[in-house]
C-alpha cells in the first residue's frame, strides 16, 4: 500500500506542475513594451496616411480597429473625421526613448512611455519630446491600445 502512495505522488507532482504552468501562461502578455511601441508606430502611420488622403477614413478605421479599442479608437476616428491634412504636423519618425510598465491588472497594462518626435510643420522641421500614459486592454487573445494621453 505504501508503494502505491509513492507512485501516486510521482504522478501527481508532474501533473500539478503542468496545471500550474498552463494556468499562469494565460497571464503572460503580448503587451511587451516592444509590442506597444509597434502598435503606436502603426497608429501614427495609419492616421498620417488618412490625413494625407492615401487611405480612406473607412480604411483607417478598419486598420485602427486591429490595434486599438475604445475609448482611443472612437477618439482617433472622431479626430480624423473632423480634421484636414493641414491641421496636423507631419510625423517623420517617432522614437521610444523609454518604456516602463506601471501596472498589469486584469488584462489592462499601463505604461509610461517617453517619446521623441521628429516632426515637420509650417515653420520647418523640429524635434519635440513628451511622456505618455499608454494603456493596453486585453481583447480576446490580443492586447489593444485603449489610451494614449500626454502626462
């Protein structure tokens, strides 16, 4: 009888390890700072293309919906529909200077991200910097941008 208990423990331990690994793998996030950076770059590119007229508002909305969720998606669509290409300066490049995860609670990851912008406006080309509060929200199996606010 003692041998049966020992064999049972040898089977239970690996099974328990597999269960724990499977359980906690659901908490791992695709929303790494690099992934957030990629989504922010894509967001800027889509909005710029829409403002320049190289893609339609509907196409911009469709593409943004793959990387954004509410309320950011609604804010961006409203902004695009209410503006013309001369309302915004051209973004030549966006550099992520620093990205730090602040919180990760129930599928919402909050980051503080420092950005250096290479821009061009009516007065010429310039560089500006800002720090942003960026929130990603888990939607299905993906993390989507839900907030992008200047701090």
